[in-house]
């Protein structure tokens, strides 16, 4: 993810929006909390997770991610 994409995502994403991150065999979905230095902070089941931006590719989907209770 470029610096421009990172800044754009941080400034335009509303808090509480669902974000998904994938890396190798790991997939994480959570609610956007904010950005910190070079990373995204998301809430995953009540825990704060910091996901480095250099592991991200920016892709926006018009379809919402399903949530399960």
C-alpha cells in the first residue's frame, strides 16, 4: 500500500467500518478504530489489533462483509 493510499484510507474510513486483512494463511476482520504511525488499528472481538500497512494492498469492495453473532 502506498503512502497516499494509507493516508486516504485513514482520513476517509469511518470509525466502526468493517475492514478485512489477509496475509498468507491469516485472515482478520474487525472494526476500524483508527491509524497509528504506519499501521491500522482494528477492534477484533474486543481486542485492539495493529496491522502494519506494508502488509496491505488497497482494495475496496462494493459488497459489505457479513457479520455473525
